[in-house]
C-alpha cells in the first residue's frame, strides 16, 4: 500500500506489519522493481532522466545506497536470492 504526502512516500509492508517512509528516489526504485526483475543499468537510466546533466557519478552512488537501504528494509530482494 502506497501513500504520497508532501514529497515523502509511505509504504506499508504487510509481511512485517511495518510502515516505511521513503524519499522520491527510493519510491521510484521500488515502483520500477515491483513484481519484476530490473537491472541496475535500467534503474540508473530512469534516475538519470530525472537528474541534472552530468550527474551520472552521483546518481550511480545514490542508486547503490538506495538499493542497499531497500534490501535492509526487506522491501527489495536481490536477484538470485529467494526469501522463504
């Protein structure tokens, strides 16, 4: 379940019974990966489309941090790992 309010995104995870507050980049990544495998290059392209020109290095660093954060929250499962 998603809700957006004043630039923050609230995501309820029924499996854990927790609500998470995400910023726009994390919410975009989570929406793009919902129910499907998406590689990092594709995610980077979506983020670059919203970024300032010349920001590739910064976007790449942020993408890595956002992916790790979403994995830590169990909102994103890395490819090749199956949670049972």
